[in-house]
């Protein structure tokens, strides 16, 4: 039967040291200088802060053959911080909100796509810019309140069941040709209507009618 002294004797030599990152190897391991030697360590899964050369780090393990870089204690360049994971990364709050704040800019960049899925999406900004090759918008209803709208493009095409336009003043300028094809056309002006051209042609297949209290020709 083993004695109490033999049971309490440590059968391995644990490592718990502070050191400096020398370099990152191609296989993802880190070479750390501490205790007078260079240690080859793997980054612990809990250490999301990516170590950089010159950082002071804490390495720990049950024996010299199993040593992990478990934390970055002091950054050599604290102005640049990278949180890094080898696979998929999920940031979740089970009972509260998630908020991202920055004194400067916030950038979202995905090599494939950026997806947002939520019951409500709100954006508040003094200025908003979009630069896209193609835009597709699918919505059941679109309501917009705009102080001023300006659209510049090469082609504009709209296919609608019904279009209603209400304005106090309306002006349209076409430099070349304007064509209208309709089943029926009805123009009505409360005060005056004017049609002028170098050559004016009014034709009708069955009837052309001009009706007024006075008709001046010539």
C-alpha cells in the first residue's frame, strides 16, 4: 500500500511562466522566449486575442512537453488588437443585448457575404452611401419620406399596375423623342392648355372634334 507521502508527490513538472513572443510558425504554433529558452507552444482555445511578436504572454502546461499560450498579458502594439478563432465564431447573449462601439469607424467585411436577419432593422445616420454593381429589393410595401430626390442614370424602366403622381408643380424636359401609347388619353386644365410645334398634326380615324364658344384659326 502506497504511503501518504508518495501519493502527494508530483509526478510531473508543471510550467507556468511569463515570456515574450518571438514569432508565429506556419503551423499556427508560437515560439516564446522565457526561462532562458525558446518554447514552442500552441495557442489555447480560450485565448482569442491573437498574439503578435513582442507581446508578453503567459504560457502554462502540466509538463514541458505540453505547454500552451493561454493569455496575452501585455501587447507590444496596443493600438492594434485582433480577436481570432480557427473556425466559426458566434457572439451570443442569452438574456441581454449585444452592442458594438468604436471611437472611430466600424467595418464589416466578409469574403463571401454579410447576412442580417432580424424582425426589425433600423439605421440612423447623417449621411448614407451605397456603392453596388447590382441592387435587388423585394418588399410588400415601400413608404419613403424624402425632402429632395435626384436620380441620374442611363436607363429607367418601371412596370406597374397603377401609377399615381400628385404634385404642385411638374416639369419634364425631353431632348429628343417622347412617345405615349395608351388605350385612352384624357388631359384637362382648369385655366389654359397650349400645344405648339413647328409642325403640328392632329388626325383621327373616325372623328376629330373641336368645340368651344370661340374658335380662332389663322
